[in-house]
C-alpha cells in the first residue's frame, strides 16, 4: 500500500476526469492521499473532497507565491477549518524566491504566522521551499517549528540540509524529481537519509516521474517514486512502500 502525501486533486487539471484519476490511484494500490489546498479556491475544494471520499485527507495553508494576497481573515478562516478531523497539516506554506509575485519580506512574515497558527491548532507544517533554503531553515529554527514538526515537501536540497530539518522534527518527502536522470541531490538524499525519515508524494498534477516526465502527473504514479528509492537503497519496493506508509500514518496521525 502507498500513501500519496502531497497531491492537488483539487486542481483544475482534474476537472474533467477526477473519478478516473482516483480509480487509477486505487488500482495502483495508492489507498490514501493528502489533498493540499493553498489559497481560497483550492482550500474550499480540498474540504469538499475530504467530505466526499473516506480515503482523502487535507492539508490547508497559504502558498508563499501568493503571500501578498493573504489577509488576516484568510488565516482566521484556515485556523477554523483546521479543526476538521480530516485536516492533518497546515500548508503548504514556506518560501519561494523563484517567482517574484510576493516580496521576500511578505513571504517570510506569512511563513512565521502559519508556523504560529500550526502551533495553536497542534498540526504539523507542510513546507514549500524554492531557492530559499537558508531563510527557510532559519525561520523554522527561530519560530521553533520543531514543537509541531513538519515535512519538507518535494525536497530538492542537500543531504546536509535534510539532516538539519530532521533534527527539527521534520520528515523529508520525495517526489517525481528523484526519478529524473540528472537529479543528483534528490538521489543522494534518497540513498543516504534513513527510510524512517522519508515519505513519498507526487505533487500531482506537477512533476510527473520518469517515464511520464512532461505529462500530467497523477497519484497512480507514486509507486514509480518508491521504485527509484528502493533501487537507490538496495531495498524492495514493498519495503519502501511499507515504511513510508507507516511514516505517513504516524506523521499525519491517520489510522492505519
């Protein structure tokens, strides 16, 4: 059994065939999925989906790219929704210095506020980090994010950064890029970080793993991520599936 710990089934790319996508995931032994909402529209849709499907759970937060659009009212709304028993994390939040829609200072302030929110509702944090590792790690440390822990979603950093995050009570989640031929850092992380600290995801509809790179991603592809991790670690796919599923159950406090 697999758990896709980060998927955007609430994305418009699935408007026409969502049920077929879900059916393919279940057929591929992906039995549970965490749907991530990151703004008003996608959070609303995530909440609808977790009501409709027993095996779907939600992470809700505000994406750093859109930090400039986030109001105090939005954060209060997220905090209220976080009381739902199937909301299992706050995020994705974090920092994204690749896109320049939201100023860095605005992103940093919003990240701090969402860490504080996560502490109030006693949920872990899902971190998006793009070209902002030093600031991201520093803010997590300054805000004592280890109090609730979290996950470094679609991790692309170094083994050294992964180890720093693990010391802060964070999990490392690997997605499609670990299967890419030239993805040196994700492969090193997959090889060297102990399996007890790893989870797997698709980030679908984005970042489809090899051999589907460039196509629309979907949760039925998460076994391809597990296969590459198994290859790099010299384990069986079943061993990777079992341990990463156990990790996800424990991390998100989802009943097995």
